[in-house]
């Protein structure tokens, strides 16, 4: 199992990016959450088997909103993400 935090920068707020991530996640065996940040970035935290997480992230990077992503930063998390399914957070 792998747990990652990913920050997306670019034109990623107000364009359905979080909804698209949640929709994409349904096709993979991953759990986690996504939220907008006050600085204009989107934060994703995801957990699953490494091959599933990588396939999910590849799908996001190559998906319909890929042109809106200018930068993607990834950090491995020591503590697993706690979430039921895959959700959009508003905190």
C-alpha cells in the first residue's frame, strides 16, 4: 500500500477539477479525498496498492483536464489517508 499527497497547480479551480478526480477515482481501487486550497492549488490525498495509485494518477494526468495542470507535486505520506471511498472535501 502507498499513501500519497499530490498538489496540482494551474487553472484547476472553478473548472470541475475535483469532480473529475472523484469520477476518475471510481474506476480504480483507491480511496482518498480532494479539496481546493486558498492559494489556488488543489490537494489530493490517495491510498491504495502502488500500481492502482499510479494508474489513477496517470489517468488524471492524461485526462480531459490535463491541459489545466501546469505543475504536479507529489509527497509520500507516512500515515495512510483515512477516507471512505473517494470524496470531495470542503474544509
